């Protein structure tokens, strides 16, 4: 039964996130016309995080992971999205099950990590203009989770071959 719940959640999560982000236009920076990539990962040496969630200033669920460890960095891609003003990143301890409430958020355990990351104000308009200036360009938002906080990085990436080319970057490096 747990496997079925997990498979259902992983199947529906990208669709739920895409819908939430598309409806997130109030107050965010409009990036329609470019691809938006959202990454979340664990910083090397940090302990595993359970019930990890990233929620935007408008309440949209940007990303989530039942267990984040060094082996399962996650990447999601979206079109027609907006950049949030800030993202609240939380994780939990003592989760008895990976159950969610009606909004898709984790509902068991105790929140032990709770950090708010400024996003929109860290990305210059020049970066957004550069991302919109040509085809195959993506704006990448990366959230790297530490035991005592969250680092945020952004990058404008050109995908015209492998490896990707970084055109501009900033944030916590």
C-alpha cells in the first residue's frame, strides 16, 4: 500500500506543481516565453531531510521531497511560470507516514527546519532579458539545503548541446 501511495504521489506531483506555479502570477516576475527549471538538492555533508517542501509567497507548492538525500537531487521544468518573491523551505522529523493534507502538503511530523529564501529580488532584470533573448535558454533556480539553512542560486543556461553553457549566474556560490 505504501508503494502505491508513493507512486501516485510521484506521478501526480509534477502536474500539481505545474498547475500551482502557473497560477502563481500575482506578485511574481513573469517569465512567460522562457523555460524555468527548479532544482532542489542536499549540500554534501548535510543530513537527510524528510518531508521537504518549498512553498512560494502565494502559497503554491514549488517543490517537495518525501526524503532528500545525497543521491536524489530533483529537477522540475515548467513553462509559463512566474518567479516567486520568496520561497519558504521546511522539513520535518518524526513523520509517521508521508501523508498529505488536501492541498498536497505533508501533514505528519514536526517542522524542524523552516527557512525563507528571497528569490525574485536576487535575480537581476538583465538575467531575465538574457533568458528571453533567444531559443533554448532556461532560467534555473537552485535550492541547496543545508542542516542550518538553504542556499539559493540562479543561472541562465543555454541548452544547445551537452554540456549546457552557463550564460549568467548569481546567488549563493
